[in-house]
C-alpha cells in the first residue's frame, strides 16, 4: 500500500475494548462491518465491467474473500452473544448509496479510499480489543483488505496517468466520501456512551481523514494539500461529479430487492448469535 501499517496506526494510549463490558458497543461496530462485507456482491458488477483479465481475476478472488469476511463477522457476533442488526444509514450510503458509475471511480472511491477507511477501523479494533480470538479473526481479514486497497491505489494511479482529466471528478467523489465519514463520527460522538476508547474518537477520525488525504496525494488525485484548496475548487469538483452523474451512469437492471436490503432475513444469518457461550476476555 501507499501508506504503511505504521502510518495508519493511531495511538490509543493503552485504552481497551472489553468484550463483556462493551458487548453492545462492539456489536454495533461489527454490524457496520458486516453490512460492508455483504456489499461484496457488488464485485459481480465490477467483474462484468473489468477492463482487462487481471482486474477480472482480482474481482473474482475479492468476491470470495468478502463473503468469507461475512462469516467472520457473524462468528464475532456469536462470540459476543449478539445478533446481526441493520447498519447505520451513513454506512449504507457510503457502501451502496455512493456506488460509482465507472471502473475508475470504483477503484478510487470504494477500494483505495473506502476500504482504506475500513482498514483503519479494523486496525483500531485489533489494537484495542481484549479478546484473542476476535483479534485473530480480524488479523486474518486485514491481510486481504490490504490487498484490496493496494489494487485500488495502483489502478487509480494508472487511470489518472492515462486520463488526467479524471482527477477532478475523482476528487469530488472523495470529498463527499470524507464528509460522510465525518458525519458518521458526529453521530457516534453524540449517541454512543462515554468510554476510554470512544473519548478518542474525534482525534481518531481526524487521523483517518489525514491518512485519506495522504493517500489521495500519493495517488495523484490531489495535487496539493486540502488546506490549500479553496472553496471554489472544492465546489467545482463536487459539482462536476454530480452534475454529470445522470449522463455518465450506466443503465442497470437490478432486482427490486438487493441482497444488501434482505441479508438480515437470510437463513444463513437470521437467528445467529442466540445461545452463544459466555465471553471471556483474553489479554
């Protein structure tokens, strides 16, 4: 990846997530991850849109990995003694509401930037949770997520080299994505209980946005720091993005109910988390 694990590691100063004490909080977090992994069905769309065999092979493998991650988060919910539940509306917006129209937008927005945010959240849970099995499950998952982010970064840079005019459109999408992440952080600050880890959430989210900015700079989507971008430049990038969406978005024949809307009623997920053994924190 263009950013190392060290660059993406936030110092929580020894604060811990205790599975028994923080059961409900952890269940909420894992349900956001679960929804994100269910959106792995979108790999099928991008497999059809892949510009070459290398990308098609990657998406084929990624789809399998994403559904393995679905099973991982169901297992974690079982360990917590909690059941699958709906994701927050902003998580749904980031994962499906902003589904891009082109391959280039997908690799930048969803893979490099979006999965980069997810990866940082996973690192944060791994670094703070006092449960060995959950850490091990997430540790295996992040290796695959890192490959997804790296693919997105490399293909974004390749796209910009071939078509420099893409830069402003990709920037506009990225700015909206970062805005949604900040809004999700505001929700968590206002609704979730006081906690030694959550109290550091504002700093963690700012750190995550800073890392996203570094990634955008290193990919070439940004040519200068966000602080040096004027309101007009940002506004034009966003306007170009959404002003042309109607013209550039492909026609899609989608079922009335997609899996991201029905997965909680699926037999493989419904009823999970009942009758699970008590949790034991493992330090």
